C-alpha cells in the first residue's frame, strides 16, 4: 500500500498550533482536540488583497489575490482577520476582513483586465476621479449601458459603478509565456506579489502561463512538480533553482523576478557572476505538456 502524502499547509486548511481545520479534513489530521469549521461563502477583493502567513500585519505576505478574484473564507477571527483560500490555485493565507466584499455570481458579463496596469474611473474620461487600481487578471462585471468613446461601463467587485478604457480589456496578442513575461521587465520585486505593480519569481511564472489560459500552482516547488521535466529547455519552459524559478527565452536566456536586482530582469545562464551562480544552482527545467 502506498503511504498517503502529508497534507500541504499551503493548500490544505489546517493549523497544528491552533488545532483548527476545515471540515473536509476530518479524519485526515492526526491528534486530538481539533476544531473543524465549514468554509463560508466566496468573497473577493475590490483591490489587490494581501494574504499573510499569520493574522498579523507584520507577517510575511505569502501571495495576493487580484481584484475580483474569488476567495473562499475558511473562518474569521477576532481582530478583523479572515483565513482565506484563493479560488484559482487554492492557496491559503490570512487577509484583513475589511478588504473582502461579497462576490457577485450573477449579473452582467464577466470582464478580465488584460492591460498590465490600469485604472477604473468615475466617468468615461481620463480626467474623471479614479475609482480603483487594476492589473492584468483583475475580474470585473459589465454594467448596463452603452460603451462611450472607447470606454466600457463596469461594476467593480464591491458593486460600485465605474468606467474602464476598452484598451485595458482588449485581449493582448500573447504568443507564448516568454512573450508575456518580457512585458513585465523592470517590474519591482515584491515577495508574494502577483501583479505588474510588484511580483515575485513564481508570481511572474504563474501570470505568464495564465496569459495563455494555463493554470499553474503558486510556488516554484509546486510548479516544478506540476510540469513535465525536460533535459534541454526551449522558449517558454521554466527553469528551477532552490527556491527560485524563471521563464526561459531560449536555451540559455531567462527572464525572472529576482531579489538580486529587485526587479524583473533577463539573465544568460553561465554568463557573468550572477549568470554563473544561477547556472551552478540550476536543478532542472519543466515544460507544459497538458
């Protein structure tokens, strides 16, 4: 008999310290004194929502939910924190409860922002007050009414009416993951970030694949386990290192979000001091074959 794999606390809602777990894990967690909770209704953030390792504003950010992305609330606790799980990759973290709004599941057409960075406005003109900060992957709802001069009426996740430029919603010509990743050159590095306002290495890889409609897990080790290992890389493959990942542009060049330069850069494996260090720590390549 094959031994069961241990539960991953990044995607399975259980906390050995507080003995709290979601109802679906009853019988899978070991020990006495567990309290099981049933996840609540889905929520969303009107803006990017920071998910932290603990219910503490100074705890590390583990990921973030983009505006309008579904968040499953596992439980809420005193002090204004909610234990949540992202709908698209089932990643867990603690968010401020006031950052969450009820998620509407009915109504107008769902719109997805394709511009790297964009804004929602109070009216159909650039001089109108800003209503929200948006990014590629943000989810909005089409509001009733006609488009006006290249502007589209929308509802933000909290139901507020706004206008977004059609250019921010038009599908961008994405040919491969590498092409999208290159659009994010010089984006600031932020631990746990997932948007063009700031991202980390696996966030870049996840966004680049999402632009092609390919759903990758959140962290580099999860991404490596998900993809098919290959010996020789080609454009769009992922390169893996201890705790790090990049998107290959060809057999040697790689685009990645890194804390060495604190931004998204292109490196050539084996070239220069940094490239040599990367080549020396390379652990393998992965390819999407699904």
